[in-house]
C-alpha cells in the first residue's frame, strides 16, 4: 500500500456525505442543459444490467438525477452520434466516448491473456470472419453475425459470439449502440473519433486518469472506494495516486485514509436535495461498504436470492431523501398501477418522501395509480398509503 502523506484537510462525516452527494449529482440544481449526456460525463460510468422492473438500470440513473426524462430520449442520448461506448469498467458500463483511450491498459491486458472464459476453437478464422463481415456490411448484432447461441444451454455461446466478444475485449471491435438490448458491434475506426482512437496512452497514464476521474465522480473516497469505481486493483491505485491530483483528507469516523477531488473542497455543498428512488446499480450505492460507511444504510440486491429468503424484495430500490437513505421499496407494475410489493422506512417521517418518490416514478413509467401491497409494519403501510392519497 502507498505511503499516505499527512492530510491537511479534515472533514466531518456529514461534510463527506454532502460532498459525495454533490459529486454524484444529488445535491444542488441538476445540469438540465447537459441532460443525459451530461450525467454520463459527470459520473464517468453508468452500469448496465439485464433486470428491468420500472425500467432498466441505465435508464434509472439519469431519471434519479434529472427527473422524468423521456425513456426514448435516454436511449437516444446514450446511443447516437458517437457520444458513448460500452466496455468493462465497474462492470459492463456505458462510458463517455472521451474515455476510450483510458481503457487501453485493460484492452492490452485482455489481449495478453489470450482468451476469455470461453475459448475459441479456431481463433484466427473466427475473428477474421467477424471482422470481414463488419467491414463489408457495417454494424451488426450477434444475430446479424449468425447467432449468439450454439443450440445447447442458454449460456453456451456460438463460436461467432465468442469471437466478437473477444474482439470487443481487445478493442478490435466496439459496441457504441444497443438495439432492443442487443449489442451492436462495429469497427473502432467507424465508432471512435479519430483523435481518440489514436490517443495511445501507456498503462500508467490510463490508471492515473481513471483514478483522477473516479475521485472526481465520488468527491471523496478511500483507496478501496476510488479503485473500485473502475475496478482497478489496490496496487494500481497506489502506483498513480500521488500523480492523480487527489488530495489526502481525514474523514471523521472513517478508519481508512481518504482522498478528495480538490474541486470538491473548493466550496461547501449547498442546494436542494433530490428525493428519488435509486437503482441498486446506481454509482451512489453500488459499493456496499461505502454505502454503509457514508449513510449508515445496509443494502443488498436480492434478485439472485431464493424468494423465500428475501427480506426486502427482488429489486429493492433505496429511497434517497434529504441527503439520507430513508427506506427502500421493491416495485412492480400491474397494468397502469405501480405496486409497492414490499417497502420499509427508517423513520415515520420518511412516509411522505416515499409517497412522493413512488408517485413521481409511477408517472414516469406511465402508471396512474400506486398501491402499497406489503410493508415492514402495518403502520408504515398505512402512513405511505395516506400520504399517497394526500398528494
């Protein structure tokens, strides 16, 4: 681990929390002029996931910050005019196209490894065939390339699918669009602006920039927080943090050293707090230990937990209100009714913001009614139902 110079700035836990909220776009007036693309640039990464309840997670991210942005507008903002690409960051993420050079270190590492977890039977022939098809026919999905499955189990990819995903890993193919949730593959010379495509960075510079960007997106964080944002290793963080521009700080109640974006320390975070429901894959809460440290709120995604063992529900969404996490709800849609299948509150006063968040989310997805099905207590169900009726 790197030797940390003595911090010159001390922050209270509340100051760190507000800095984190502002950095993530939840405190202060949202940049509506920047829109969805502005949110993406500000966060640096928006995680993708297959689960769709109210909407897919990448749609919920700008909604949580900007309000009821039209869902077609969200997709168009991500996947048009060469503004973004998909690659492996915190997970599979949408990334601003400006970050293409920053992931050269990861593309080189994948190439050096020589294969993914799927192994090609004839790498040279299969990859050449994919590249020839893309050159001749333009951008294609797996289906357009010949199909993603080999006819066996759902997880058994075809040789073509393995080949194109390998090329995606190594940067010889780019995903700059999804259609109906399917990746659309293209050649980098068509999908990436020329200046970025040929901006060759060595590994150290890639890491330095990603650490700096993660620090900016988080506002303040520990070594683990900042490294995890783009899934860097601790040693990679240590190698470049002194050159990143981040400032060592001390945060009351945090047991580990921390760093802050100097711009985040320039002024006290002020403004209106957003009241909203958060995707479990939102970058404000995707790091569970950080969420517990900053908000005193334990949250786990239970989508992959057997139903009888779930406590809060399949896709429980935390409630953000007043800069705190004050409850959670597992939503579903039944026709034009948004159903709160399971909800819980951290305190009785959270009933009102929970009702407001549910009503806004319902309107966004085209529902005109909200119904509370279950709650942690009968009193919570009654309180939220009463607040919904009063809105």
